[in-house]
C-alpha cells in the first residue's frame, strides 16, 4: 500500500517524490479526490512560480487538474487555511524554502493530513530544496518513476535540454526530459529526439 488509505484521527505527512513526468501531480490529485469522496474538506496550495499550465489550478502533464491557491511562501498557508480543513495538498514543494518543513509539521501536529508532491532532485541530480528533509520527517514517502525517453527504462532523473544553469527554470517537455541513471547528464543536453544512439 503506497499511502495510508485507512482513516486516521491524528495528523501526518505524506510525500510524493520522483523526477519530472513521474506522475507526482497525478498521484497528488488522486489522493485529494479520494479525500473528497470521504467528505474531508481539502485545500490545495502551490508556489506562485509554477505557472506552466494554469495560474490557479494544479495541473498534471496529463491535464488532470484540481483548484489550488498559489502562494509565495509556505507561511501564507496560515492566512488561507479554513478552520474545518482536514487535508492539505501542496504541489511543487521543491520551490518553497525551508519554512515549508515547519508549516508541514505544525499542520500535521494540529491533526491535518498533509500531502506534499515535489522533485526529490534538481536538473543536476542534487537534492532539491526542502524535499529531502520532508522525506526524512514524513510518515509516508512514495518515490515514483517516469519512463526514460532514451531507452524506455526506469527514469529517476530530470534532464535539462534547454536554457541556462540556474536551479529553477520552469518548463515542461520544451526544456526537460525524464531519463534513467545511465542516460542522464548533469549538464544541459540536446533533446533525445536529436540524439543518435
Ligand atoms: P509530475 O508531476 O511528476 O511531473 P505528472 O503527474 O504531471 O508528473 O504527469 C505524469 C504524466 O506525464 C504521465 O501520466 C504521462 O501521461 C506523461 N508523461 C510524459 N512523458 C513521460 C515519461 N517520459 N514518462 C512517464 N510519463 C510521461
Ligand atoms: Mg507535477
């Protein structure tokens, strides 16, 4: 069982990690929809930086979506949190600063179920933002994988294929590919379509 699907009265933290295109957002949305089926009040937040598909929705690469509140810092959750909310979903957690760690702890200590999706590593395969610490303190960690676009194997890395060397550069298939350990390079690489292998 990849998540706590039984009813639990106390709060906890669930983390869903993996490379880009590994289905983190789809899995986050699936868990939140199940909570809604259980009539648990749900609120969803995402960093304002992630405007790839919609300013307000959390949207997967497969175009499934759920309404969310864009926020600049994790502390803003306290300004928007409804008193009856039981489940808090957060997408693109890697883009928040370390303040997200304490907010997640405090929400869980108050009895809320906190589900955070985010990249475990950046485009250079280095641990990304607050996610590594959240993986350590969470009650549940789900590590997902995409399909390597070069060989069809299990992709655990996010290959940058366009742009500069900054850690944060928002993009989708225009700038990133899912790759396995063997085909990943910690530099900006040409897209696999143009690779001769
Ligand atoms: P994440 O949030 O981890 O980036 P999403 O949930 O947004 O992932 O998207 C997952 C979807 O991306 C898959 O269901 C599939 O339709 C699509 N997809 C595109 N490229 C790949 C790939 N290389 N491997 C797996 N899924 C991919
Ligand atoms: Mg996503």
